[in-house]
């Protein structure tokens, strides 16, 4: 059972800020992580954000991302 449920939204392609946030919250493999919409656009590193989210979903047993289809 996860120790915490963490929800992060509106990343907008800002990989550096996402990484800083993940470090600040000390993400544990016991945590339940949900990433909500607006993962890309506007920010400087949309491809990096998608790669990081994919890594998280593979590494973190209880990590999920919700994205709207365009």
C-alpha cells in the first residue's frame, strides 16, 4: 500500500522544474504518483519530460500519467 499519493500537473515541458520537484519530495517506490495533463507544450524540453514520465512509469510501480488525446 502506498505511503503517499502525490499528484503533479501542468508540467508544460519544464523538465528541470519537474526533476527539482521530484527531488524535493523524495519520491519513494512506495508512493502513488499521478501526473495530470499538460505534460508538454510551451516549455523548453517537452521530449525530456515525456522521457522522464516514461522512466517514472517503468521504475515506479504505482506511477500513472493521464493525458488528453489531441
